[in-house]
C-alpha cells in the first residue's frame, strides 16, 4: 500500500498494479505425466465387462442419447462477418 501511495507518476502506479495482478509463471506441484495417468483411469469408460453395480439399460440409453449430440454445435446468436 505504501508503494502505491508513494508512487510519483501514473505510470509507476500502473506498473505496481500490473506487477500485483498479471499472471505469473509457477512451477506445477504435480507433473502433467502423473495427472495424465490419474485422469485417464478416472475419465475413460471401463474396458471389458462392467461391474455389477452398473445399470446396463441406463448405460445403453445414455449412449444412445449421447450419440445424437453433434461433435460441433453452432450458435444461432453467433455473428457472421
């Protein structure tokens, strides 16, 4: 706060604000390779037989409904230039 109050010019004030608010490079705590393995098993469907806890009919219904979703959607509100 003192640095901001003691800034003599507008440029000095904005340089301080940018220093405080701009994105900073940080070293990730967990490497991406570890995250990949963790998320791959969590996000992909199980291969082979499903466990007995899965509702097969519900899964088939969900898969049928999901198949109707287009790979890319278009917005009727999108402006075309």
